[in-house]
C-alpha cells in the first residue's frame, strides 16, 4: 500500500491548495464550468464552494445534471445549461431546475440540450483540439428543431450525412478523484464516465481527491491524469458525498430521496441551503451537519 501523505512526511507541491483558494482563483463569473461524474465521483464539495462564493452567470456543462446542479441553479449561479439529461436518479424531477426553466426563478436559465452520444463526442473533440464533433445520430429526433447548434455535414469520402456539434472547451472542468500524488498526478478509478475527456478539453482543471499520497503505485492500465493538465489539486475527503467513491464510501440513497422534499418548494430549499451550505465554512463542516441531522 502506498502510504498517505500524513505518514510519508513529505509536503505537497504548488498545485496543491485549498478548495476555497482554487475556486476563488480559477472560477470567475460568466465562465463555462463542467462538473462531471457519472453516479460515481460527483464533485459535490466543489459545487458547494462555488455556491458559497456566490459565483454568477455561469454556463454549467454536464451530461447528467442531478442534485448538485439543482443546488447551483436554485442558488442563482447559472444562466445557461449544456446537458443531455436532467433528474434526480431513481426519484424524479429536479424541482429547482424545473422552476428556473418554467418560471425563471431565481433567474432565467437558457438550455442547450444534446444526446449523451453528442456530449461525449463534443468533449472528445475538445480534448483533441478539434472545432466540432461528428456522429451518427439525431435522425428522426426533434432536438435539432430546438438546438441550432446541432447541424449536419457530408462525409468527404462517402457523402454520407452526419450530425455535427461544436466541441466542448470549458473554461474550467471540476472533477473528484480517488488519489493524487505530490506532483499533482491524479488517479481515477471505478466508473470514470467522461471525466478524463472533460479534463483534457478544459483550459483549467480543479480536482478534489479523497487522499494525497507521496507516490501513486498503480496497475499498468490505471487511468491517470498527468500533473501538467491539472491546475489545482484539493484534498477533500468525502468530497463526492452523497454520490460514492469506489473503495471509500457508498452512495447515500436516503439523501437523494430526501432531496425531493427539500427542493420541492422555494422556501424549504432556500432555508436548507442557507443553514446547511452557506453557514458551513467548508465541506467537512457540511458533512458533520448532515450526519447530525
């Protein structure tokens, strides 16, 4: 087993910083921000820090916006959402997301909706420094009628008509991972989703991690993001809660069910967010409040 940092006696490098410092430095009003994680490793701690710092007019990008985006939207951080599915998995609607779309509360929310395949292809195009992505898709679908960014191109070799979407190049991508070493190399394990592509497509990358070790000691086929693509590494144990981190903790299904009641009405949502998130200095304090409740 690789010893954790606290046992190794070494000091983290310049990429290591607090989450509050990383968000204050790298996330500015009006930016495009991708926060990826597919059920596993969803960066809730970073989302809460964005809310606490009251970032505004963000274009939020995520294949599957769920609870953390419901919170960001409901707290007025977002002006636009680029996505391919939205909901509280296994429970139902995102009430703050729906309220923003239907009633512009707390602010109007512009939507740019895609399919999962198109979002994945757009991240890959961004990671490859290409201007757009091509895919076989959207035939017989109504999305092109409401999303003018879905267009068509003809293959120069076969003349086949293909769908095309702009590459995704977030100003900042934020992900949660299992480990980072002292140089800032990051290990992603378990279900990865599109975290790797989203990180490689971004201009800056913030990673929260379960633990920091002196040196990564991993299998040859492990997914490692090298330190030169990472802007900031933040040690935030439990930073994906209530989603899960493989080998560290399970998904909190009970909280996902409770969120449906919390977020259903504006007053109950606002009171809960103020008490649990805004009045907590960091994610560790928030987790203590949730445990006590």
